[in-house]
């Protein structure tokens, strides 16, 4: 029974990995829609999107933590 309980968190995280790998195909179309697509501009767009997502996730996570606290 121990193997099943260790497998469940991994299966719960599987959709995150699948979404990350299937969403990378959008980078090509986003780069093609840029005015002057260069490697540095594409990298800046990717890092900006990751930074924006990180900031939003931190705001939501901290807001939830400050609202409800940490339950044992």
C-alpha cells in the first residue's frame, strides 16, 4: 500500500508537466507574430511571460496564506 500512496502525488503533478510540454508549441507562433523577431526579443518575451505568471502566482498564494493561514 505504500507504493500507491507515493504514486498519487506524482500522478497529481502529471497534468502540470503535460501542460508545460504541450504549451511550448505556442512559442513558434508567438515569435512569428513579433514585428522584428530576434532571438533576444523572443527570450525577453518568454522571460517576461514567466515573470508575469510568477508574480501573479505569488500574489494569489500570499493572499491565500494571509487570508486563511497555515493549517496543520
